[in-house]
């Protein structure tokens, strides 16, 4: 099997609109939460989120082009462009039949769907834009990316709720290591901070209602956590076959060495209480990478700040890593970015790569009182980044429907 390396990274997130600023703020423990500005949330129980800030789409596209791009596709294109530039790829010299795009999103064009339905129902004669369908469908983001760069290899979207981007990365990994392609653009994007998004997740009691102090609302592992904070944005990786990257003199940021995918087969939204699917997906990824649990230094957990999810994931980690759990650094970067749903796996994979390259583990912020169900001897990297040599980093993402995905990166 071919080796697969990361040569380019792009990000647009609630704590930074490019890869460098995202990493700086990640390590500084900055919260991206604040009052919602995308719409008037006054009538909603939840009135805050982790929005992308200081973002002006007119910098990238004119009005005509924007009519064709939902916000989730905009984020995908911005992150992909940064990743391509970061990689130093000479697009003209790339064999376009051996380059592709696999992208993740949990929902797709939520904003387009919501606005289109609202406008249609207000009119005497319902009218719909001819751009509505191609703007909202989940597969359109990788379509846009492939058209921009002319990549004619594998091109599709993975949709597995919050595991979507991790599954996209895993699938792109397989395409390269099986020798089918040389280059893949992969990652995920989401833009669900809309009335429907806030209202829908809010009605499930999934969201934190800490309106009086949004920056402290996302608090994984804390005894007083009350739900996740909705986020938006995108993360993109350029994956290349190792010899291909080496031949062109590319800078390599990490090696992708293993992945796993399982199902809880238990409940629509709740995790298995004993973390069964989470345990099995980490075991699968370790086996795929040819690693022992003791080889792992850092786990970027799914860690959404929900009462059930955080505890179940730690139970799973204990079952897989046994006593080595006390030698790990564990952190949830959702404490800063909020939950980017289908894009979470991408921005958290980038956090793992940053930990490897910076020899620094990003923190779990907002922890004031550790949940008594959790072992205080475990290093949850609370409230402040920690210096550490990170050779192997593992990222977990779990989605509604019981979807579990794990990816593992190694220092190059």
C-alpha cells in the first residue's frame, strides 16, 4: 500500500479565518462563541453560536457568482484554496485524472433551503430560484472545488452527520494508498447557524442555553455542561502519495497512517452508554495503522460538551488504552470552535497536525469542575495548552445515527 502525507492545510473557523490564525488562537485557548449575528435570535431559547467572524464573501466572488454558492460551499472553496496554495502544488503540472476531491458535510445548503422555502411560502404563487437545488445539495461543494482546479478523479461527498469530514479524509486516504490517484483535496464544511439550525437542535435539547456567558458555554468534561455550541466553517487538507510529494519537493506536515469506521447500532442521537462503537472504531484505526495503544500521544476527542457523550467517549478510551490512558493528553477543541457538525473532523484533524508540528497540545477550555464521573488523574489538558512531543495523534468524530470515524496522524 502507498504512503499518504499531508502537504497543504486550509481553514476558516470561528477562531481564525485561515490556518495560521486558527492554530494561534487554538493554542491560546480562545473561545469563538458570541451572540448570533446571522439573524435576530431574540425569540429563540439559544441566542449564541460560534460564527465565522469578519467574513466578507464579496472579497472572493461577485454578486452573480454568489447566487450559485451557499455559505457551506463558500467556506469549502475558501479553505480548499488556502490548502492548495499552502501545498505549493503546480496545478498545471498535475495529472488531472489522478487528482480528486472528497468532501464532507452533515447538512449541506441549510441556509439556501431555509430561505427558499420562506420566500416561496410568502408569495401568492410559489416561486423557486433555478439555483436553489444546485446550491443546497450536499455534493455540490466538491463539485465546485473540482471545477475550479480541473480535477477529474474521484469526486463526491460523505454524509455521516458529525463524522462526515473524517469519513471524507478516510476515503481520500484509501484512494491514494490503493494507487488510484496521486493527489486529493479533502475535508469538510458546514454553515448551519440559521433559524432552522438553532431551532431544530435547540428543540432536541442538544444546545447549551448559557446565553448570559456564551464564551463559557462549550465546556467538555465539566460537571455543569449543558450541551454543545453550534459552529460553522471548514477545514481542508491536501493529501498526496508520499513518493509523488517527495519528487516535487513538497513540505510534509504529517503522515496519515490509519483510519476506522464503525456504527453504534444503538440509538438515533445518543451514544452507546458504554462507548461500544467508539471503542471499536479506535481499535480499528489502530489496527489499520499497525499501532499499539501505547504508541499514541494525543487524542483530539469528539468531546461535544453533552452530558452523555463526553462520559461514553472516555469510557471507550479507557477500554482501548487501559493504563496508558494516564500517559495520554486528551483535549476537546470544540470547547473553542463549538461543534462544526460535518466539518468538525476536518478542523480537528488540523488540530492534531498542529499538535504534532508545534509540539503543543491545544487545551480543553472552560473547565471549572471536572465531572465526578470522570477520573481526575486523566490529563484532559484543562484550560491551558501543554508542551509535549506528539508523534502520534488520533482524532475521533461521532455522528447522529451512530456513525463513528477515527483518523490517525504521525509525525513525518
